[in-house]
């Protein structure tokens, strides 16, 4: 009976139905472009310009390259001399080359993917070194899912500063350090402020936000603020760090908090001593303030 039955015609593939289609279901030019990419070399070099110029085909390729990355991420070893790079490296390179044309799909994967997929997407976005990506990532700091907010803050710590959009990105991070309910999000946002501030021409706005973070109710977030201030490299944070060290010692703060404050003071001052707060204050008044002011004047010039 089965042999004698009439084979049903396969319904035409609809890209909006959310499933992965077989090659026999997609339009011929999609199939040809993918076959050219699989072949690589001169064949793909000749086919690529027209393929990425077609918005629908380009998006189909982006989706497939993301799938390839997920499928082959465990085999990311470098190719041997004379060998073509593996599927993971080739797919990631294509996504990086497309820049802002593939970035929205990757940012969505940071939001909606599992931890592995989100990590792969974040790594690819970082490799783009594209400042405009920050404006796509910053809204994730307001996502309902704390893990998504944490991922966004982590990624913003790794992305280049956003030029015209940097003030907006900074304010989104500042809001996360102050208002987020989850300490891990606040700590990651603090770290991002330190990383981004270290690359900024003016450190003042970042320093002020990080000094407020020293008052966070969670010790891990306070320790992150110490490390971020050290990364920021602005010696004008030293007086607040001296006060913070004193509070940690008087209030029975955990040893890691004391170490974080001492490490920040040592890095910002250039001193190796683990002084008590009175000794730090004495050094700051006698030579630290003058040295810091001189350093900031030289940097401004």
C-alpha cells in the first residue's frame, strides 16, 4: 500500500516558521550561495559580493553562519599550514566582516541564546571592534532577565567606546550599578565602567559613578568598584579609597574587601606599601595630591 501511494508535495519553505530548512527547500540562489561558501576559495570569493548585497540572502547566510559556529565551536583549533580554516573560524570571520549587518542577529543571540551561544555571539561582536555595536547592546541592561543584563554588562566591558553614543552607554551602565536588584549585574556594570572609562578622554564621569559604587550593599560589588577604580587610573579617587579602606577595617569587612582597597590604592599611587588609612592620608597630603594634580595636568596637555 505504501509503495502504491501518491507522494505528497512538500510545502514550500517559509523562513518565518522558525525551523531549519533543508537545502532542497530553499530557493536556488540561496542554495548556490551556500554551496559556494562551503566550497570556499575562488568560488566563494567570486560569489560573495552579490550574496551579501542581497538583504534576504545575506540574512539567510548570517543565520546559517551562526548555526555553523554553534555546531563546530568545540573544534576551534587553528588550521595546519596549508589547510583551509575550519568551519567555525570561517563562519565567525564572515560575521565579523559584515560588522553592523550581522551585529543585530548576534546581539539577539546574546539576549535569547543559552550561555554557550551567547558567549560565542559576544566573542564575535568583540572581534568586530565596532563602536556602534554598543548602542545595540546597552538596551539589554534593562531586560527582564538578570542573566541577560549580566551578559550585556560583561560585553560592554569588552567593546570599544561608542564615540557619539558613549554618554548614553555610560548612563545605562550607571543606572545598572545603582538600580539593578542583582549584585552580579551591578558588579559587572561597575567593571564595564572601569574598562570604558580607562579608554575615555575624560575620567571624571566614570570616577564619580564608581565612587558611589563603593557604597553598594553587596561586598562583591564594592570590591568590583575598587578594581574598576584601579583600572580607571584616576588618582583623584585615592581620598575616597582611603576612607573606604578605613570603613572596611573598622566595620569588620571581609579580608578580600580590605585587599581590594589596598590594591587599588597601591596601583593608583605607585606605592608598594600596605599602609593603614592614617599613613595613606599622611602620604596623600604631603606628596600624593601634588603628584596626582601634576599627572592630570600633563595628561590634559
